[in-house]
C-alpha cells in the first residue's frame, strides 16, 4: 500500500482557473517516481501519512510530514511543499512551499521539479523566474520515463522557451544538462 506521488497535488479547481499552464499539466497522466529514487523515511511512515490523508486528517498528515521532511526524505519534502503550496492544513505559505519543493527537486524528484517550476513561473514565494522554470522542466523531462508525460512537460517547457532570449536559453540548457541530484544526508 505504498503511495506513488502523482500530479494530483497540482490539480485544484482554483489552480485550473488561474493558469493555462495547469491545463497542460491536467492532461498529463500520473507522474511516477524513478525506481532509483531512495526514500529516507521508513515506508511505514509515509503509509501512515497516506492513511491520515485518506481519513481526512490533513492536519495530522501535515504535522507528520513536518517531522519527516527535515530528515531528508524527498517524498516527504515534496508532499510537505504541496501542503504549504495549496494551504491544505492551514494558510498557504508560498515561501515554505518553494523551499521544500526545492530541497526535493535538488534530490532528483521530478514531481518536486514540476511544483518548483510552476511556482517560479507564477512568482509564488519569490519573483517570477521563467528561466528557472524552464531549467526545472528540462530536468524533469529528462528524468521522466513515460513518453506522454515527457511530451506534456516539454509542451510547457517550450512555452517558456519562447519567452527567453537566446543567451538565457543557452545558459539555462547548460545548467539543466549539468544537473546532478544530490541526496540530503539524514
């Protein structure tokens, strides 16, 4: 009964109304993790969080994730970021969401990269940064295995590509190609 992170964290009615970007993401099927992505938290910890979510205990799940995420678990970090991003257990806190998406993304979690790209593109928790959004979408595309998912990510990435100068595009591509995930030490 393991939980596989999905695109559903990004599918919210208000999000769809606010951005055409979300429509591209809506068309994407579920995002799966790479088999090589290690989880730092014990599987039973994340199962416990998932059960709380299913039972409607979002505050309990949020509090448990706040314990797990600092230990370096990228899935716990990504899930905690989603709670902050969408205000599922209290007021939204975009700065915290961006921080936790960033920590999970730097560890190589494609779903966190997508969340971070959306926040960068929309200026949530910091300034609008189309170049950073492009970089994270490029990396996520490279790490995603499903061809349909890759196509949807690339469609969004290419939208941002058209808004960038040649110099910014070249710099962003070089940075994306140089990316190497770095696992946090618990």
